[in-house]
């Protein structure tokens, strides 16, 4: 029976004792899964069998055989505790190399000595150095083949030796699972490549020729057994192009489907609220606000739904742009709803919108869209903590259309919330809402409403093109007048534990000048995080999660107690987090805004939307637990009143770790677009493409939206060409099937959510 890509993986593993490791550990079910289990990187193996050229400080890759291994105990100079090292002598050609592996555990050291038993062969890579006349590699990476003379491995000995002899210039390093070695994967992949038949290619021949991508079988050979770096590049280009094309076809079809939908054009003309609002503005719109305002007016006037992403820096005036769009819809006789992720943010939006509208916002007693000679509209707030009695009036005015603008949290999604004519949905901080939540609100409209999603987390162009490919993107790059520079400093408690005292001295100095301070902590009390929040996860170059520093994390309740009885005694210190009642949160924020509170200790509930011009300083405790974009958002709460801002990032992160790299980047620049690239580079596409929901680091397989910009551009061009000629892809049935799979997958759900 022929073996194909769809055959079960057991067809090529046979009676291998490692079969369960492939299926359960790596999740590989078919031969195709195995062949698409690509090396994560490659080691140069040039001249492996010969004596290496040894140069101080250079990276060295050698094929060698272990001569001896011993475990030695020593005292860790940093901790004063016993530690262990494995000293291994390696023969590489005619050269002897000393390998040293350090461990805090004797058990781990003994295990390592067993792995590196005399006679063991392998590939070792590390930085060459000399010590007391001996050449050595300290803590090298290695791929161990085992001892071919070992009787227990006799069945594999010939195969092992053959594979060693067949090594090309580039040695593939595969993602592994416990109990599985690179050698096991290499053998299985090599056999599968030899016996698989009927390797059908999802990419039509003409498309491969136009974009210079190799066929599937050739690309599989190149990626698993490259003879030079060009082979690797060609293979990667093929698989990245294939993945990008599938995504761009899905997004292209979605754009076309959206264009085909009908909706009510919102052209204004019934009322004149927007005109009256613009006349009352005490400042001039920025050029960007004017241009994007015109874009939104044009889009709202179309007979098909607007589907637009509005992105911009913290404080760039996105809410004002969104409010003008909402007024345009109200002027057209419709209603607009603004969906916010938290009660604190919803209340902040409600306060700022009613303040901006002034006498254009009707009070609860005004009634109707008119009050005397003055055009007005009701602005309603609806949150989950409101009582049944408190909700009765707003629900009635929303249902009759009396309420033109509705601001709320998830409470807007409940069945009893009925709109008269919902014309525009504005979603703030869109990444916090799922597809079902957004759909629940848009479904309340009689015809598909226009949609505007906003984010203060800038998004690189390639991400916008890939993740938000079914949205038009508008970007506010200017900051309104009055925004001051924010100085950001890293306070490393690893190197300077005593600096925390200076942090609180600095806070007191700001308060004594008449200013206010935020203190942000990653926990509410004990180890309880804010609802919906999780610590930033860090990964090494191989995709393995890096453990965070083992410290007790700062919590709002405990920090508030410590500050009021310690370094900030005598100051007005209050706390704010999601578990407080709505009344207490509102009371605290109002008191802080009024200047009655000197220091506000809070979780990330103050991340977006909170605007207190007199707050000049922010202290972020355990700052390494937050991501780049979140840190940038948080510090955007200061420097808002024309006063210079200060942000102190307090952390125990060790130098050289991903967490420290992240904090250094935030301290070095306030350019949100530059930081978004750092953020995405660290997380890959993790949260952006929904990996956090599925427990994987990234929902993309080969594609990286920053690295592969040119490939994504090519795929978008190819997708548009294919869909223009044949939207159903009837001439490319395998490609049509792939697109259907993506549309049905969880990844497509997340793309929809975005």
C-alpha cells in the first residue's frame, strides 16, 4: 500500500520504541505532519571529522567522541552553597577539548555524566576558549548520537553510522520532546522522504513559477537535508509564502464578502450635532484628526459597512475622532455604541464624552433629541454593577432611540439591551474582546452596523496587513499640544537592592511639589492577578519558556499598607483594583482626579483611558511581569498636563534575560511604533494571533510577520490576482480546500475577532 502524506505516522515509524513520543509528545499524527516538523535551526558541520581550527572566543562546531566524564563538587561563589560540574574530555580529530557543564543539583550532574559516557559521539557547539593551556567549550549545546558499539543499540548502529557519514554542511536541529533525540527525528524524516508517494502540491504550477518558489517535494528535501544556506532560504520561502497566501486569501474573501453586504449609509443631515460640537471645540484638530475624520465620514456614507481599525499613540486623540464619527451617525438618525473592556475605562469614556459634549449632552430630564432650541442627545452608561433600578431608564432610552450614544462594558451584550437603530459600534482596546462578544453587539442592529475598532497599541504594517487584513487601517501619528516628554528609568534591584528606598524618596519629592503619583503592581492581594491579566511569558531562541525570577510579587493591598505605614507615611495613599465595588472605584478615581489623593496604588485597571493631568510620576513594581505594549500604555498615564513625566521600572530581572531586554527597550524610547516591533519580536505573533488562547506560542507555523514582510506583500498580491479572476478558486481546488480549512479553524476565529 502506497505511503502518502495522509498516511498515519506509524507507516514510517514501524515498531519504533519511540512511536508514542512522536504522536503524544510532538503531536504528529500523519506522515505529512512528520515532514512538516521542520528544523528550528541548523549547525554548520564543515570539516567536522577533521581537527578543528581553534581560535579564542570563536563559536566552534565539532563532531567528537567522549573519552571520559567525571563529576566534581565546588562552592558557588555567589550563593556559598555546594554546586557541581561535569568535566568531559572530547576527542575531535587529533584535538582534545575540555567540556564543562555546571549544575546546582548533583542528580542532574550525574545524569549528564551518564549521557556523556565514554564512547558517546555527538555534535557539540560552543565558544572556544583556553584555560591553563587546555582548549575548552563551556556549557556547549550538543546533539548526542550514542555509542554504536553498545549492544543494546546494535540494531541502530549501522543506521547511526550511515547518518553520520551522510551529514551535509548543515546539521538540522529539531524541536523535541522528552525521551526523543535529534537522531530519532532525523532517521524518521529521512525514511519518510524516501518512501512517501503522491506528494500533491497545494500551489498551482503557474503560481510557483511567477513567485519563484520550489515545489513541495523539493522544498521538503531542501529543508530537512540542505547542502548550503541557499537551500534553507529557498525552502523557507516556499513554506512561508504558502502560509501567507492562505491567510491573505481568507482575508481577501472576507473583504469582498463585507463589500457585498448592504447597510444604512450615515450621511448626516437629520440633525446638526457634529457641526455644533466642532464650533464649541476650544482647540484646533490636528492634521491627522482632520484627515481621519474625513476618511470616516466618507466610509460611513457608503451603502456597505465600514470596517476600520483606528490606531494611535497614547494621547493622540482617538476618542475625539471616534466621538465625531458617533455624532455623524446620530446626525443621521442612528445610534452609536462604545464598548470598553473594564468599568473603570467605560466610566472614564462616559465622563470624557459628556465633558466634551457639554450642553450638547442631554440630562436625564431633558427628554428627546431636542431641549428647547438646543439640539442634544442622551449619552448613556451601562455597566454590569448597575442595579436593576439604575438600568431601567438607560435601557428604555436605548430601546426608543432617545439615547444617541451608549457607553458600556460587556453589559451592553446582554439580551435585554435593545437598540432602536444601531448604526455604529466602536470597540476600544479591541484585543480584549472575543469574536462572540463583538458579534453579540453588532447582531443587535437591524442591518449590519459600521464598525470602528481602536487600539493604543501601535501595530506594525505587516501585522496590520496580516492580522487585520479585512480592516482598513487609519493611524494617528501626531500628539496633540500639551503632551510632555516622559523620562523612563530602569531600577534594577538585582544590582542595586537599596535603590528602592530612593524610589519612595522620589515619590515623596513629587508630592511635595504638588503633583500626584501612580504606583502599579501586578497583583491585587497575595498572588491574585487582576481579572483578565496574566504575566508576560518569555522564551529563549529555541522557543522554550524562560522561568521568571523567583520573587514574591508586589500586590496592591500589601504595598498600600507598607507605604502608608512606612516611606510614604503622612501622604494620602489610596488603592484601586478590579475587585473593589463600582462605587468605591468611582469614588477613588474622582478623588484622585480632584487632587485629594497623592499616591494611587493600582493594578492595570489604570492602563488605558484614565486621564489626570496633575499626575507626573509612575512607579511600576515587578515591571518585568508586563509586556512592552502594556508598559508603554501604563506610562502614558503621566505627562498629560504639559508637565514632564517620570516612569520608574522596578525589577529583579537579571541582565541578559528577555525580560531585561524588554525593560531596557522601554527605557530607551517612547516611540510606540518602535516598541511594537520589539514587543512582537519577543512574543513572536503569540498574543497578536491568538496563541495565548490555544496554549501555543504562535498560531503561525513558518511565517513571522516582521521578518517576512516581502513574502507577505507577494502573497497579498498573488491572493488579489487569484480572487479577481476566480473568487471561488475553482481552478485551484487544493488551494480552495486549504482556504476553507483556515476559515474553519480557530485561527480564523481569531482573525475575525480582530
